[in-house]
C-alpha cells in the first residue's frame, strides 16, 4: 500500500471511529448504504454492511438511538449502554476501513482507535450530557443531541469522501468538546 493511500485509509478509520463516538449505529448504516449505492468499496469480509438485513437492523437501531436521546431521563440511561456499543462500533468501522493491510496490524490499530478515540468522544458526550442535566435540568440535552447527530453525519461524510479533512475535523471537535466540558463544569460549580 502506497503512503498516500495509507494516510487516506487511516483517516477514513479515524473519522468513522470518531463518528461512532457520537452515534454507534449511524456510521455502519451510512457505510452500508454507501456501499450498496457503490459510492464506497469495502473488502469482501465487510460486504455484509450492505446486506438488506444489516441495513434494516442498523436503520432501526440508529432511529431508536437518535430519538431516545431526545428524552432527557432516557438519554442519561442510554449512555450506560451506548458507551460499550460505541467502542465496539468504532473498532469494527476502523477495522473495516483498514481492510487489506496486515490483519494483526489491522486489529491492533482498530482496537486502539475504537477504545481510544471512540471511547474518548463517547465519554466526553456522557460528561457533557450529565453536566447539561445538572445545569439545565435536562432541558438543554436535546440541543446537545442535535449537535451530536450533525457531528456524526458530518464526520461520516468527511471521512468517506474527504478523509484527510476528517482528521482536522476530529481534532477541532475533540478540542471543542474539551472546552465545552470545562465551561459546563465552571457553570455547575458556580451554582
């Protein structure tokens, strides 16, 4: 694999892993749809993403996940289930994007990215939602839900069609989330 292709493939994996940190089921759903529409190509072992049953399952799970986060008490409960699901999805999406490289390196990078990047973003969303619940009584949570949905879709699209751009986007999002957490903590401590 040439160096430029390696950077592109790794960027795709990082972008999709970050998107899974916001919504666990949206990235596999859209990659399945993109594969079915022949907008992206995945390796033979990942063709199942575009099967009828996988798209139906991911669509159902993604819709439940998206709408459940609009219910303030349910969103905090869902976070306890979403964290391991997001990490698993981030690992699988990264692994799928790295198809074709040495399998041991493929899985090592996928686990590091899934646990590290996806886990960091997911845990940051949990902290932000918890702080939002504490400072707004849950009324501000739907705003964060909409932002998370938009960021997930934006990361999926950029990772799929402009992978190098997704690296910059991941960094900007990560730093912005850290800043927001600090602001919400200060607001909570002043109450």
